[in-house]
């Protein structure tokens, strides 16, 4: 998927998830895809996508464009998130750190460092850039 999919309807089948994630691709980067869903914005890590279903008219041509590396950026710290790991574990709290390979989430009086390689997707509660 590349920038041509921004604004298009997508259905993402996530490894370990029972139901696909449906919405509109909002941002497409090298490692993450931002999706607007009826329940709010979600950032899906590409390594967790088994496959994506799109309109037949959307899969054509060749793309050589340079994509940004990430969708989740440091300006998103402070947002309330639910992090869903590849094993199905859910972590809900406040996004407190963003780096190239991990994110930090505050959960009550605990601070968790979560490797991005363990994450399927991150759901944001009412966050606007």
C-alpha cells in the first residue's frame, strides 16, 4: 500500500485478530498505516497485516514514491490509547514515549515500554492532529 490508498476504503486482516479492521486509509507510511474507523483512529503496523482487501480498481500500476517512516509521531504523546499486541494482549493508557523501535505507555502507576515489533495496532481515543 502506498499514498494512493489514502482516502480509500480498506479492510485489514490482522494476524491474531478474530475480525478484520475496516475503515478509510488516512495515512500510509513505510512501517504503519493510519485508518479512520467508526470507533476512532487506529494505527496498524504493517508487519501485523496478513492481507488487505481493497477495491479492484485500486490495485494497479507501480509505485516508487518515498513514504514517511511512521504515522505515530512524538506530537501524539499524551493521547489515550489501546495497544493491541500480536498475541491479543490489550494495554490501555496514555502514550508517553515514541521512538523508532518502541513506544511508552503509562498505565496507572506503571510505565510500560512496548517494542513496535510486538504491536499489531494502536487505537486512539478521540485524538486529532
